[in-house]
């Protein structure tokens, strides 16, 4: 398991996806940087996310807001008082730990949501001592995970780095409601950074102190939202769900939309679970058995949520199902908090009523999604290592090679490269054997490679090779752009392009 | 002038481009949020920037790195010691001011780069008192503009919010050099946030405490870079430049590339000035007379630069030429600083030598560029208000309207909308008179509008209207996507589409 993590991280570092930040100075715990391939993969994930989720409504938009927020706004949202973990410090070596993690390490059961008194009792009963020096642990205390920032020449204006992008949306709700001509539902999304001063970042790229979120807040009229959605059209669709004790097993149950609504979940909520599951199975191509929704109970869920399922993907590098997102019914928690603290009326006119909109939040960790793609995609079989990324997400879509560095092949391959580059992420390579060049492209997830060879000089056809099957066909060089576009958009399948040719 | 600023900001707030953040709680000085149209405009600017500047080399890539950096790395870069402004605090009301701004307000000349002793002397000689309460000003002192952040449960790891994106690139130089197979020149760019705790943010959206930068760092071998570039092909090109005292006047001189090189500027540097000027004049369509490079002398330029020209655009809302970017020859300042502090060798093999690469930085303020586009584009003529954005940057590219809300026109217009939406930023509107709908689109910069009318029901043609000329032509509805694509890509001109029709 640790070894699987190391394998994925090793590929990631070597080829330029993602790596621990500031290694030049010995690292910076909880911080990661994206290299040139990772930045491209991340951007493509963001574009796919935006197209899928903003496409759910014609009144859904991206906005972009500041990452530093004044204390008053985060007091109103509840984060100043409630956004805490439980901190335990060793009386001897002064090292700090998360109380729930200390307990989980002994019991192998989730301990999130315990009070300080409960953590102290468990530490006493289970005789837990400092994992580092075996010293006696001090009393536990709540620890706010937000990073404080002092603004102004004397640092006199108290502020924090935002712990979630969502608050930027709530603060701008009224202005956007006016600019968008007063319609509900209204969807406002932010893709951007958030910050949490994790007590002990662990599991490498999973629990970061600075991370990227993609969050869509849907503002709606709770009296009517469910009835305006085409819920009936998805009633028979099956969702992979783990509730209550089920989520401690590495499995999920298949439950229909109708079942889940009958069990008491709001129809609008289950409808959006369908759209989230489709994003993972159809767009990101996560295998069905590796996807599930896991429900959080009252103790576990975030303080602002009424209904809360994590979106989880099973990853071998992280030991099983891990959270990559969440579906959060925040009710009017945030708008009523801000209305109270600011003294401003945030309700809006709907027909002849005034309504304080409710909010459904679809929240995703961008880094966690990128890591999941690397984890699920990376395969080492014998001496071949391949990254099976969905073609629409691959940082390089097509590699272009001359078979030989002579006879005009490089010029022909470079001309194809220049033609394709404006529309595709293309990469030209003429160094090393053709086998080495294919191997380099396989390892970064490039779905297609094109080779210019002797036959090209005669009839203009090139060899087109598919990453996953290693199958090769000959196609006219002049049709390459159209064929690639069709393959990427799913309008054609590789095997329909013709009969395979023998490999060089 | 103030009124011009207010006019642009008023449009910006009303329609959803950009506005002061956290207005719900009375504002947050130095912070701005992007609404749904501004976020789209900004994204398009970033995409245009990326295509233009990463297209300059086949070894140029985007990366993405953390915004919190540990103190050791910013000590090495010189920011802990040198990234300061001069702070003056009133002895009576305790308000703080920038020393150079206090002096500039009296002398109307730039005072950046003065020492604390010089500021104290000027304040004494010019008898400057507190602008707020007329009290006596205290002695000046250097003030570091970085925001400190404490990382870890006790805040024990000293860090800062990054004051520029550039350091993220320098810290990752060696890893990317390996991942990109050891080639120079290598270009690494970051588009992301940076933070400066400005003493007194002023000029609204111009001097922000949290802002967006787009920066490209080009690493090169100083012995050969100039000779590898096609400098000869641009020798006759004319650049708009203000040097020395010239920059205090609101003008520029036209100087050829050959002239500037003869005057002693490095050839590689002037070559890149050409590429920056082309971006502004050709891509962003800034009028030539509103663009210039302004040279900073030894006192004024940033501590890491050997040659430093600001990129400036004349904006009526900001009182004239204002910085929107810079061309910075940073030499090996950063890599040698990090090599020394980390004890690691950052030089790289080039042929049979070891070279510590030099860096040319092309740096741009994204928010400042977005504001400049709003400033240059916004025109109020009589009762018509129009935002003349370049079509490729417009947040909405085409508006689709039924002339009447009956006779099947809405269905026809909506069908066109659904067809166009996957490929274009399209907007459907059926409320209000057709004139009002055009006016709403003019004001947000939408270059084209399409109306479905009685004739459409007969022959399938629609009215296509151009924002800037208000000219209208009839085109087949089925050709709309192709025509719009050609107009946006500059392959066709509107007036070549046919003879104008009478306006409704």
C-alpha cells in the first residue's frame, strides 16, 4: 500500500505532475506543487468539471473572489467558532497531534466528531502515549484550522485565509442575484484555493494545508425546487451508496433513486447525486466498483450541513475509499448567518413571497481528483508502465515522431506537429529508439502516437498507435486532425479505423 | 477623472464584472471580487496571454505552485530584507501612510526609491503634516509588504503569502529542468495570486492587496541567447518607449529595435519588448498612442532587476499612463540566491560548460489588464453605452433574441441558442423590447446579436447585428456558427457579409 503510493508519487515527480513543495529547502509539510504535466491535467479536469456542472442550468456561472476574508464574515459563517479539530500536545516532547488520529491509530475505527472530554477519556482508557517519544499526553483542546492573517500596516485588521471557497459565493449572493436579473435557481461556482492549518498533514498528497476546490452553490426556493427538476426521468437509476455502518466496509450498495427518496432523502438532493455519479463514471471513467457515496451522520458531518454524503473513490495508494468531494445540503445556514451579522435582508422576491434561498453545495477537491486519476490510471505490467488517463484529460494528446532522423522524416513529422499544435496538446520527439519514445508517451498518459516512416514518404500515410491496446493502423496524414478530433470526442472508435498493421 | 473611474466602476458593479469585496460588511480595503462576467473576461485574457506567450517557444509551459512559502525561501530571494515600502505614522491619530505618497502629494513628482533619511528630510523641509488630522508625523521606517503566516499547530513555522508568483518557478527550476529533459531556453509560467500588504491601498482597483499575476520566467544561457533569436527580422520594428525624464510626460517616443540595441539594451531584451507590444496592440487592440514602455532607473527598479521597463497603458479612469506589466531582466539573482541559501548547485550543463541560467521575466498584472480593457472599452455616447471589448475577449459573444414572444419565434431562437452554446458564449433573452435587449448586450461588450423575426419563419434567415457599427445583415440561420467562428477568428469581416438591412 505504502509502496503503491510511492510508485505513483515517483512517476508523478519524475515526469512533472505533482511533487512536495520547496524540496530545495528540505520540504514544506502539507504543501504540493504542480509541474508542467500536472498543471495541464488539472486545468483539463477543471474545464471538464465546469462544462458538466455549469451546464446543469442556464443561470449557473463561475465567479472569482478573494482568498483572504475579514474575521467578521467568518464569524458569521460559524468558522471562527466551529471550524476546529481537537489538538493534543505531548507534555514531554511538545509534539502536537490530532486527538481523533491518536485514537484511530489504536482502535482502527473513525473517531472524528468526539468532544474534548471524550478524547481525554479515550486516551486515558486506552492508555495512549505520545507516538513520538512515548511521553504523557496533555489535555486535549479545540484548535481552529484557519490561518490568521493581519491586514494593514500594523496587522490590525483581523482576517483569515478562506477555509472553503463557498463563503466567497455567499458574500456575493445579493450582488449576483441583481446582476443576473433576480432568478432562482441561481448557481455560482468558484474554482480556487482554500487553506487549512492541518495539525499533522499525513497521507501525502491527500491532506494538504493549501489545496484547490471546485464548488458549485445552487441557490433555490425550498418550496418548489424538487418539483422543477426532472426527477422522474432518473427514478430507476442506480446509485452506489454506503450509509451508517456500511461505510466502514470497502463496498457500497446499489440503491435506486426511488428507494433513496422513499427512505427520506430530498428528491432534489438525490437528483444531484445522479449528476455527480455520472460525472465520475461517464466523464472521468472511474470504474463503477471504485465509486460510492458515503453518508456522514450527525456527529461526523460539517456544522453547516443538514444532509451530507462524501463522494469517494477507492484508491490503492491511499488504502481504499477516500473522499474526493461531497454533496452538501447547507439549507439557509450561511445566508441567515450573514443576514443576522450584517443586518441586511438577504431574502429575495419569488412570485408574491419573500424567500431566503436554501443552498445545495456540490464540492470537490481538485488535487484529490487529480491524485485519484493518477492512482487509478497508473499500471506497471512487466517492463511497460502506462498511465490510463481518459483521452479528454491527457496532458499530451498526441506524440509525433519520425521513425528515423533522416530521409526527410523529421521535417514531415515536424510539419504535422505544427499543423496539429493549435488544436491539440501535441508533442514532437525524435530522440532515442521508437520504442523508447512510445514508452515515454505511455507513461504520461498520451492516448495516441503518430509515426512518420518510409511508407509516409511514398503515400503520405502515417502510423497511428493507440496507448491502451498498442494497436496500430495506417491513416492519411492529411486526415489526422479530423480523426483525432473524432476519437477524442467519442464519435469514432480506434478499432473502427481499419485493420491493424504489424509493429516496427 | 474621478468621475470616469466612478463611471467604469458603476458599470462594472451593475453588470457583474468586478467590485469591492465584502461590501456586505462595509468593504475590505484593497480587495476586489469578480462577478460572473468579469470572471469570464479574466479567464479569456488568461487564455489569450497563455497562447501568445507560451507559444514563443516549444519548451515553455505553465506550472502551478503554492501561495504560502516558508521564510527561508523568501530570505534567499531577498524579499524578507528588501521587499519594503517606507512607512510613516502620525504621532497624534496613529494613522499610517506611505512616505513616498506623502511627498508625491505635495511635489507631484515620483518619490519612490527614497531612503528613510531622505523621506524624513523631505517631510521636515516641506513641512508635511498628517493628511488626516494635521498632527505631527513620526520618523519613517521600512515596512515589509509581505503577509506573515504561521504554519503548524503553534504557528511555529514562519512563512509568508508569496509577493510574486516568480519564486514558485525558481524553487521548481531544477525539477522541471530534469522533467523537461535538460534544455535551454526553458520557459515556466504561473498564472495565480500574489499578496502585498499595501500600507494605503488607493486608486481603487489599481493597487490591490490580493491580486492576480501572469508571469513567464525564461531561463537562458546568457552567452548565446541573443544570437539564437530572430532579432534581425524585427530590427526595423518601432517600439513606443519613454526613458529617463521622458516618462514624466504623458507621451512616448517611437524607437526602432536597432536604435534601442545601439543604445545598449541587450538584443534578447528588446526582442521580447517587440513580442509584448504586439500582444497589446494586435491581440488586446490597445490603441498605439495609449501604449508605452517606461524605463525605471537604478533607484526605482525592483531590487532583483538589472534592466526594467514597465508596460503601461494610458487610462482615463486612472489619470494617464499606468503600469499593467513589466519586462524584467533578473539575471541570475534568484537562482544564485537559492543556490547559496540551500547549498545546492543550480547550474546546468550546456554543451561542455556549466551555466547558471539567467532569467528574463515577462510579468503582467491580470486585474490591471482587465481594468484597462474596461477603461479603454467603455463609451457613453448620448443615451447609448457600449463596451468595445475585442470580440475574442467578450464574456458573451452572441445574444439570441426572438423579435416577439409568440408565433414560434422563442422556440426558433432557443433552438439556435442550444446549437451555438457548446462552442460559443451565447446568451438567450426574450424580455423587454428588442432595443433594450441590444442595449443590454452593448453594455457588456457582446460583439454580435441575432434576432429571429417574421422573415425567419419564412426563409430561415436571421438578422445579425454588429455591436460597434450597429450594422445589420441577414444570414441563413444554418450558417450562423460558421459565420461567427470566421468573424471571431478574423477570417471574415462583418461588412463583407452582405448589404445592410433596415433596422427595426
